[in-house]
């Protein structure tokens, strides 16, 4: 779960900045941006560990 929130930081920051700059008068931009941010974070959470298969599990197996 820690890696998911790590990947969620930047997409949500982009949503917050876009809301502050554009100042929409309805909730559509917030909802679309939030769904896109969650989708991006989910994709990165699935894709990045496959690029780097080593981790704490491999270290504990070598002991």
C-alpha cells in the first residue's frame, strides 16, 4: 500500500493544481481527474515492480 500512495502523489498534485488554476464551477473536473489519478497510480503500482523484480523478499532469501 505504501507504493500505491507513493505513485498517487504526483497525479493528485496535478489534479489539485488544475483545480486551483481553472476554478471549475462543477465537480466534473474533480471526478475525472481523481479517477485518472487513481488509474495512473494503479498502473504504475502494477508496472514498476515488474521492471525491478528485486526487493526485500530477495534479500531475506539470501540470508
